[in-house]
C-alpha cells in the first residue's frame, strides 16, 4: 500500500495528515493525487465517501502562494451542503499552512456579508455555480489569478442545469489553469465538458467505489399505489435509527413524508424547493438523530455525508443503474453492514432487468406478502432538537451552548448531542427525556449573558 510520505508532500502537510488520522491513501487518493500535485488535468470517477476531497484538496493547499492574497483555487459544487462539507475538509487540510483563507459562496443566504468577506481577499473559494456567477456579474469576485479549478460531482451540476453557468465561469479563468473533474458517473455531457476545457486529462477510476461487500440488497414487487404502505412496513420491520428513502420528484417526497408523519413516523422531506433555512434544519435534525427518516430526491441528497446509515429504500427504481449504485452506496460504509431495499411495480420491471443486465447477475427478491403483513410500528427518535436564535455572528460558540445547558440548566453532559452552529442560529440535540427541561431552562436563562429565543426545531 502506498503511503502519503511517497507523494513528496511538504513536511507540514505530512504531519498535518497524521494528526488528522490519514494513515493510508484511499484508492482515489492514491491514483489522483500524484497527477493533481504534478498540475496535470484529471477526470476522475469517484463516489461520495471515497476520499475525493483530500485527493484534490491536498494539491490545492500545497500549490498556494499564501503571500498572494488573490483567489488561486476555485471549487464548484452542485449544492450548498456539499460546498460546506468541502470547505470544512479544506480548512482542516489548510492547517499545514499559515494564514490560508477559504471562503464559501453559496446561494440561499444574503450576498452582502459575502461581498464584505471577499473585499478582505481569499486564497480558495468553494461555491455553487449560481452564486459564483452573481459575484462575477457584480465584479466582487476576480478569477484572473486562479491556477486550479475543481468541478466536484460534475455530473450532478449538469443534471441540475448548471452546464451554461459552469462554462461561463470557466471562461473567466486563465486558460493555463489546471482543471480537475470529479464525477460519480460518466455521461456524455461530462466527456464533452472535458474535451472543451481540459488538456489531455489523466483518466482515473476508483474501482473499489463501485461495489461494497457490506451491502445486502433486496427487491420487492409491489402493486401500483402501494409504495407508501411498503415503505412503512419496511421501517416497522427493520426499525432503523436512520434511513434515506429516495423518490423521483419533489411532490413524491412531500407526499410520502406527510403520509409517514400522519402515521406516527419521524420523517422529513429534502428537495430543491426548500428555503435554505429549512434545508439546514432538515439536515441538522436528520444528522443528529432527532429525525429518523429522510425522504429525498437524488439531487438534494447529493453530497450528504451520513456516516451511520443502516437502511436505504428506493420507493421506486432509480432512473438508471449508475444512479441506483450511487443511492445504495450510501449504506454499509465504514465497515458497517447496510441494507438497500427497492420497491418496484410491474410497470417498472424493465428498470430492474436493465440493472441485472448491467451487473451480469439476477437480483434477490423478497417476500412481498410477508413484508406487507408486518404490523405498523413507528420508531421514536432518541433526540429532540432545540433551535437557538443566535449564531456565529453573535459570537456564540458550541462551548457557550454546552455551558448554558450543563451549568444553569442542569442538564447532564451525556444528554447533550450534536451542536450545529450557523451564522444566525444554532441547533443542539438533546436526549428526549431532558428536552422539555432544557427548553424551559434556556428560555428563562441566558447564553453569553444575553437572553436569546429558543424553540423546538
């Protein structure tokens, strides 16, 4: 196995990687990183969770001239969630260098504070295509000194209709730049984009990302209109602490999530029509285990990094085998066993046939009659989430919230879960048995000496 020491990295970066717990490079890191460091263009096939951010991020950080306070690296992502995740990972990698400034520029939030941050300069910008274009139009972002552009999850950006925006942005960067494209699938549109904007790119594929021995798959043939009942039966049978249910459309997501809630299940919908604050709230509650079922479209779920996900359900088959593989690959990670279940009506049977043809083997079918006979039994989440109306802009830190809960409020530290801090609000997960007491005490108490509004998310 290769080691990070074989890549010729700076001693500071090597030391930082050791501190971050990077022991051996993942397959995509081992294959892509040497090309990234050599400033060659790369087109790489890599799934979420394969370690691709470090594959391009280490090179980004190593190539920076920190004395030049201009944007030298640009990372384009399809969603704000992925952009936030990438920026967080890059900041950890950037500990190897002094004074590296990384900015996230995404829509759904006010542009004014972003303009203010840009006026002070930045080395790396991570953002969504629409908001990057906004800044270019306003003249608040200059890409004239960019030497590396990364298109992360490029296939999803094209799926979401960002092709023109991406081409517009690339057209405003120097032709001499390095262009790195990371994609989970290889549609023709990706190849065309590569042909136009890359120079003799190195073709890298992480084969191990395609299969996972810890995932068991089951398929059930159901009657038309029975998907909601089938999903509830599976949730009742398996009682997962966390589960993503994939639907094709936003309307299907809303209808299924509503039906689940009406029948006692803890479920939230995630799709492109949600306001950014709603998206933040949904993702926080799912991530901190105060909601156990996330009903999502493929695009909305892209970039989510949920470490413990025992069950994935396809309410209907994915549109093609590559999307199916990407969906089910979210479970069974980090050595844990996972189950992926797909429900299919007879009219959609051709999609399963295509999947079998693509794989060269038949799928396993479950006993639909036995499943549908499972008594309905919703699982109550262990946590509840409190939303505090104050965040980074009010100089609130996670320690302040923890102190207010375990000090004045008298909540045991073991009852406090994940704390998620945003610019203007903060979410904290509390063990359900202590949630009412925590809410009451925070409502009558203070955080950093100030009265701050608190409510259930």
